[in-house]
C-alpha cells in the first residue's frame, strides 16, 4: 500500500477526466438524438486503440488494427435502424457542435480508461487499495459538485446528504450493486489485462443485452443486429487468435534423416 503523495496525487486525475466526460455526455445529448449519440459512442473503440498504442507503448499488428475497426463497425451496424424509420434521416442532421462534443466524449472516455490502466500497472500495490484511492477522489469531486448545486439554488430542497437516498427501492439497490460489481471487475481487467479486452467485453455485453431482450422484452431482432453480431465475432477472432490461424504461413519442409548419407573425410597422409 503505497502512501507517498508522489503516487497518491496521480489518482485524482482520472476522477477529474470522468467528471468532465460525464458533463460532456449530457451536453452532447442537447444537440443530438439518443440514436445518434449511441452510434457516435462507438468511436471510443478506435480512440482507445490509438491512445493505448501511444501511452502504453503497446504495438498492435495490422490485423489487430483491422479487428478494432471491425468491432466499431459491428457495434454501429447493430445499432443503426432501418432507413424506413424516421430516426434514419436524423443521423447526419445534427449540428456540428453535437458531432464535435461526441468526438470529445470518445477521446475523454479512452483517455480515462488508458490512464486508469497506467495507474493500475504502475506498481504492485493491492488492487483494492488502488480502488479505494480512485473511488475516494471520485466521491470527493462528486460531493463538491452536489454542494455547488445546493449553493446555486440556495438550499431550497435542503442539503444534498438529506435527500441522497430518497426514492431508493430494492430495484435501485440491485442496480447500484450491479454497477459496483461491474466497476470492480473492470479494475481487474485494467490490472491484469488491458483496455482492449475491456472494450471487447463491453461491446459483447451490449450485443448480449440485445439478444436477451428478444426473450425477456419481446424485442424484435433486425437484420442489422445479426450482421453486427457476425462482424463483432469475426473481429474478436481476428484480434485474439494466433497468427497461424489467420494467415497461411509457408510450410518449411525438413529432409528426412534416413535419406542422409554419412560421409567420412580423411586428411591427406593418413
């Protein structure tokens, strides 16, 4: 458990990045509709790969870059609605500010993820001690924001800590437990895997959610969903499969040893 300020002072940085990212997300939704926002969110797959290469010094092969682009295409394909629907026309009709904020959101999300991975792998500290530092600073910044909102309205509704759990039900607590568990699992990925694995798991979880919605909520699957799933599976295979399973390498044939003849060389004069 490293307690030196030189190390601890690095942990507020991802909390600030996530705080800015969350506000940028809401600002983006004021310019674009939810479908466009969801599709633009897939840009973080590519930006994560770029920042992962720059900051973590991890070289990706050409096939792996193609796989990352395919993953972004696959998730986008699964989310695009049919062109006969009204939302299809609104995909490219949003103001330029909306697209710029969407690109900024993708960059901030990737930056926060890559920087968090850097912190997790910086030393051999306990994963739980690192989580305590991350969540502590995150809670402090969010509490400061809530307090600022109270000052703006003059504490009309009372201080934020008095209404913090208002409206909570069993379902709410289950959602909180689920998100908390997800955060711990993501930290394990950051510590022992990398951001690319996290991006793939998130994308596959989204596709799995769509498939489960077919059985749980009578969701009608579309052709785009099936095409997106196929593209994502191909991308998954391209990124993680060994090279010999993707490329036909030339077979080097060895000469059988039984066809070799033993030759004895004698020096002159013997």
